[in-house]
């Protein structure tokens, strides 16, 4: 099974990421120790030249991680036909103990990569590259995360066996199961909708206000980042608790993965792509705003934070509209 094209692509991307970060890590240690933009020494000039190369390498790694997240989920769903008992990606990921940990690690890598790319872009806009040390400290933190992604994915894929009987999504998202997912599934639709729209609405208002005000207030940037994380989890909970029910037109089918399948028109991608983009943009908006105290970023950081907040607001609005349309056009009636 490991010779499936998508699996090979994922492992190559993860392996290439680890290799490039391993090559860049010794340089990162050297840069963190010796970087001094005010110096005209030969060592400083060499460091400045090499930063372009290594920053490009890490940016490529981050881009690979972002794309790998989409491919990992798509491949897990596509492979469900190969396992007895699997209806969707849940069955594929349940085929061995490494499936869901590999997914979670990939999601963490996605948000880490998106944030690093935002920091790198902001740093490159300033005349004195004030975030260089921060970028390369984050690179050192990113290396073990990338290694964990590779380790989990390799062990997951190498242990996949077609003759294994796996569990379907009904066992994981059943209201009777003893899991976090089952607790979310058991939420009353009215309560779930209230939390869903209130949390998303709050995140949209905060992000829109931060964007409109030009990102000048530190507290509003931090609020956008916090609200975006909260909205992300509230949105996922809403998909499990009630949005999926309206898509399937079934009062007990809570799976957030089956909506990615062709028989449901790949509607899940219409939900998840704007949601993940909005959450990543909102998180990055909060992080970038923290750098506004640096002289060379006093104008650039608020502007970049405001732009990302605008993207987050637009993404959350699009997600909420798509989810609402799916609910309104459904024939299922959950609320009296």
C-alpha cells in the first residue's frame, strides 16, 4: 500500500522537509549566535547571503506542509474503499494506531507553517530584518515537528494492511460512544447552533474591526488571534453537531469526513478550505501584531496584521454562509 502515488508524494514531501530543515538547523544556530546587522565583518556578510537561501528553503518546506495537509485528508478519504468496514477517512485513519496522531501532527504543522510564512514575509519587508533571529529560532522548533510528522506518517502507511477490519465513522461519532467526538455529537442542535453562530460572529466582528482600524491596537490583534482559534474549534464542533446532519439529511450521521466524498458533492471542501484559511490568517494576524513595537515594524506589522485580519473575516464569513446555505436547502427538520 505504501506504493500508492499519494502516499509516496506525502512521504517524499515529509522526508524532503526533514532533510532541508536538518541542513538549515546548523546554520540557524550559527545565525542566532552571531547575527549583527550593524557589523561589516566577513562572517556577517556571509550570514546575510546565506539567509536568502535558507529562508527560501524553509518557505518551500512550509509550502509543502500546507499542501500536504490537503493531500493527506484527500488520500485518507480515497483509500477508504480498500478497507473492510471503512466508509470514509475515519475508517482509513482507524486502520492502525498511527492514523489519527499523523493527522493531528499534520494539522499542527499546517498552522505552524502558515504562521512562519507570515513572519518571514513581514521580516523581508523591513529594512533591517528585525525578525531574523525569531524566524530561525522557530526553524529549530519546526525541525522536530517535521520529524514527528514524517515518523507518524511513515509508521501509519507502512502498517496499513488491506485485510484489516476497521471501524466506521458511526462508532467514533455515535452519541453513545465514550469520546470527545461523541460528546460533541450529543449536543442539542439549538445549543450547538447558538455557540456556532455566536463564536463565528464574534470572530468576524473582531477581525473586521481590526482590519478596518488598520491594526493599530495590540489588544485587538491578540483578540483576533484568540477568537480565530476559538472560532476554528467552534466551527468544527458545529459541523459535527448539526451541519453534517443537514448535509446527509439524517438525524444521527455526525461524521465530518463523509461530506468530503463524491456522493455528497465534495461539499466538505467548500467548508474546510475557507475555514482553515481563515483560522490560519487570524492566528497569524495576532502573532504579527506583537511585533509592532519594533521601530522598523511600527507601520508594517499593524498593516500586515490588518490585512490578515481582513482575510480571516472574509474566510469565516464564507464558511458561515456556505454552512448556512447547506442547512437551509436541506430537507431535514431538526428544530421545531
